[in-house]
C-alpha cells in the first residue's frame, strides 16, 4: 500500500521528516518496506532555467533551423540552435543547459550535451512543453511570462511538487489503516506516546447541502444481509474533463493514473478515507431506480474491461429497473460508467458484506482497490460522511448541483465491540507492568472508549471499524504496539527446558541428511505447496481427481496443493537457468497432498535435482557432467548415512522419468530416481538434462527407527588383497561379479571393488576387461597363503562357470 507524505500532512501537521515518520510507522506495526521519491515532473527540471532570446537569425546551412543567442543569467549569453518555428527575439523561454537530464514519456533519460548542428555550435536546448514533461504539445517552444528574470530555475516558476511515498506492507487484519486517514490515526497515537500532541484534521463536509430535488433516484436494497448499508445521491450539471493538477499529483504519487475528474474524485476519497465509491451515469439508470440484489446463476454481464462474465447466484449486483450495472463492491459495468458526455451522476457509497465480496472477487478473478477494502471490512459508519466528502469534491472540480437528498438505507446498525481488559492479563502477556494511566491514554488515542475503570481492569468500547480488535488479547496487542515493543525491558533471566526426544525425530534426521547433502555441494530450496492444476496433464501418474483444491485461491496458478515435488523444483531450475545458472544441485524436504476418495493424505518427501556440471569451473579440476551415476552415488550415500543397506533396485515404472530405477526394501518403495522425461522439461523451457530423485521420506523414517546400531572391536589381524583381471562378455555387470563373490565366501571376504574397466583394442569383439580387487580378513587370526589361495581358486572357478570369465 502506498501512502503519500504530503497527503498525510493534510491530516496531521508535523515537521518530522519522511525518515522519522517511516521509523514511527514501523514501530506502530505499519511496516514501511521502502520510501520512494515522487516528482510531478521527473528530474524536477534541475538544470532548466529561464532564458531571454537576445538574437534570432536564420541558420546559414539549414532552412528550418535558427541560430539564437540566449541570456540565461550567466556571464555570457549562450548560442543555441533551435528548430522551433515560433522562436523569436525578445521571448522568455525555458532553456535546458549543458548537463541537464531530461526524460521521455516512457521514462528514458537523455542528457543535453554541447554539440554542432550543421556546423553551428549549440550550447543547450530551448524546450517545448512535452520535452520538459509539462504538457503534451510539441508545436513549438514554450513562451513564458515576459516579466521572468533570466537564470531563474523553471522549477520555481511551475512549482514542481516533490513528495515521499511510503510503501507499507499492510497485514490483512489492519483494514482500518487502508487509507491516509487510517495511517494518520495511528500516527496521532504514536506521536502522543512520544509526548507530541497533534490534532487529527479531517475534511469538513459542513458545506454539503441539497441544491434542489430535480433528479431523484429511488434505492431498494433487497439483499440487506449482503448490503447492510447503502447510500447514494445525485449530482447534475457537471462537466467531465481532466482533473486539476493538484489532484492528479496526489493520485500519480501513489501509482494511480488519472482518468477524469469524476473517477479521480472517487479514487481520491477511496485512498483518503478508505471508503470505496462508484459513480453511475444517471441518464443510464433506467426507471430512475437502483436495486441492490442478486441475480439468477448464469446471467451474462459485461464489465468495464470488456469481458463478458457469467454471474453466480450469490454475486451481489447493483441494478436499475431493467438491467445489472455493477458487480457490487468489485467492478463496474461497461454500459453505466461515466463518459465524456456525462452531465449527471448517481454517486454510491456503501458497506457490503466482506465475505460476499471476497467470494465474488475470487470467483471472477478480479482484484480491485474497492474489493481489496470491502473484503477486509471497512468502517460502516463513515459511509455517509465519505459520500458528502466526494460530492463536495466533485462540485469543486466538475461543477454541478446536488439534486437529491441522500438515500441512506441502514436498517440494522452495526454495533461497536464491547471488550473487558484485565490489568493482570495485560501484565502477564506483555511481560511487564505498564502504568494504568498510560494504558488509558493509549486506548483513548486509538479512539477506543473507556467506559468504566475498576481496580482490576477496564470496560471498553471498540469502534466498529476496528474489526480486528474484539478480544482482550487484541486490546493488549494495541497497547503494546503503541507503547513500543522496544520499550519493553529484556530480562536477564533465561528460562529453558530440556527436551527428552528421540534421536529419530523427523527434524533431527532431516538435519543430518541436510548437512550431508550441503557438504556435497547441494543447496536447499523451499518451494510453494500451492501450484497449478495444469501440471497433472504432464504425467499419467497424477490425476485431476486426486488434486486437493483450495476453496479461495489467490489465482488459478495457485489453486491446488501439489501432488509431486518435481514441478515446483523444475520451476526453480528453469528460473536459475534463465539467469545463466546452469549447474545446479538442489534438495528439498516437503509434502505432497492427495485426495483419495473421501480421504486426504499428506506424504513427506525428499527430492534431489541435479543438472549441468557437478563441480564448479576450475583450472586444475575436471568439471564433469552430472549424470545418472552421479545421482545414484548421492542416493547411496544418503541411504548409507541412514543405516539402510539392504535394498533392491528395479526398472522404474513412473512416467515422470525417461529412464530410471526404483529402490525397494521388500514391498516398501524407498526412492524413485532417474532422468526427467524430455516432454516435461520442454514444458518448463529446459533444454538440458535434469536428473531427479524422489525419496519416500515417511517410509524411510520408519526404517530408520527400526535400525539398531551394532559395533565391534577393530580387528587385530591384517587384511589381505588379491586382484583378478577378468575377461567377460560386455553385457555382464559388476553387480553380477559382486553377487557371486559374496555368495562364494561369506565370512572372510570383506570387500569387492571394481578399479578398472577396459574395452577396445587387443580384446575380442563383444568382450571387456574388469580389474577387480578382493579384500580378505579373519578377525581371529592371520590368514595363511593356503587359505587365501583356496578362496581365490573358488572365486575363479565360480566366475568361469557362472559368467564364462577368463583370467587375463
């Protein structure tokens, strides 16, 4: 939310700087995320001065150019080449001097430099109004008041407005602060706590009166639950044109584009008081009647953006006697808005049911300044005041007369909240005792009425616009934020409890594996559990009916909970690759969510993603591409660290992978891993290979809890190593050799390792050579040569018999 410093000072007169105000607002809970500078003319016309044309002659080398001599208040006049047809001797003109930075309409900057134009030197530029940002005309240079003194800064003549704009990260509960008035209210309380007593100045509406009753529009609120309060008035004889500059500056400062004086006035009051308003062209209101009601489901309605929408039966609509004109509190219709030909309006100010507005806005994918406020809950008691304020403003800038009494339909007044505050509870929650007089002063400054005072507490009435303050805890929070969190003393006593938890707790195991992966160059990511339902089309494994849908999604792209960690991970991969970070090793602990018949399931996963080079670029080390076997090695190290050693590998059946393996222990699936299918990568605009592993973390945790740590003393007797160079058929794998070796000698054979592979010249076709080492050890005695030879003979025999191997 953007708040203008100059605008704020209309409500509360202060000489505090924007930086001081920013700090105070943050202390009050309205966190200022940044402060931007605003200038009504970008650059503030710095370097542009008044000049007097002393001489003006035709350019000797160009028919359409003139060579001028201009006095800009310096020691010597400047020679400037000018192409404007209206430049003449004796004029006072704006001159951009050498070094001045000007800006185009699109915000691009360009600098005035000394140069030659057709062999004539030019030391500046005489400007047209569009070149300075003071208008749109480019018919010729600006001719200014002849009384102006050469050298006077043009910024002083045109009174360029400079402002500071606060970007406030408003929390959803602070609906009361969604306006300059709301922020000023908090500032007043903050100033008072710092012993600065300032008055809160609100716009006067005492001048409001009905001029005549020549245009009466009846109002009928049919759905009173959805529109608890509805006000309206007519204004006739107005003229639609551009808003005055001061109003345009206010809107531009907070990022709004001026449209016309009627629409700008309603936007101004919206951001000034927090009350959304809507202006209808009164001549387009059929039957001079307004009906606030819902319509049949499926009714077609075209909004201001030209989109035809299908209404829901719960959408509240503003209608005339025949047709709908506006989606209440959300968006106007294309046929009832204010145009250049409008001469009379029906001005609406209302309080709509927040839940209804939120559902309608989300249903149609609309998010407007009005719906943003209505769905959070505005002040129901400011409705008429805001209407009068807007009507007076429109009369001031567009003329016209008030041509009806105010229609105010408010059958059931929304009551203020009654809350009881206990001094003891306040002390307990805050951590120290705040003097009672200070508590009462803070509450009063927040417009919370103190009804009665006892020894134990206060009886309070909270205004209806503070719909976030309805409990005692809320009152205590209000006291604390105004008193100042920084003013609460920090205790020197530290209380701690000893946690008696298992070492197999999820977070502990997760930390161990996270450290392991980080030590191997992986970075942890945390992606959004909300995702788009469109990802289900990328895999037959994922079904639309298994999506867990969000009832009130922020957008269609965040409307379901994810069924797989792959797609959110690929979003991260794509984001990095698009920014030239092609070498990635990522891991994420997260949950997937599944709708299974009438049951919903949450499953915990660990995902790994690797792509590009496995090592960073280095002059003395090989980079090496991340591949299937690199990922498999990482997976093995994770399982080994978890104490999971007995598992089987099988070809994968998951269609997320182009090729891959699945690791099982019995019937329990532990990991799916492999190369992500190209069609999926293409959907994320990824052209390089990506390898992915999906750990079933819930199953792994159960296995880890069952594992028992065993230990044995370090052997006293030496190990013996023997090597074989085996000539094998090329289809035989090391896993075959390993399995036969372990079956041949289960007690003394400790390790089997493949340390060289050769295939090519000097070997028969279809053959390869494996160099394999075997480590033998007896824990109770030193092995003899006879024992060793017997084991190696047995291994050789089995390799020859079962694998057709030959010793080289």
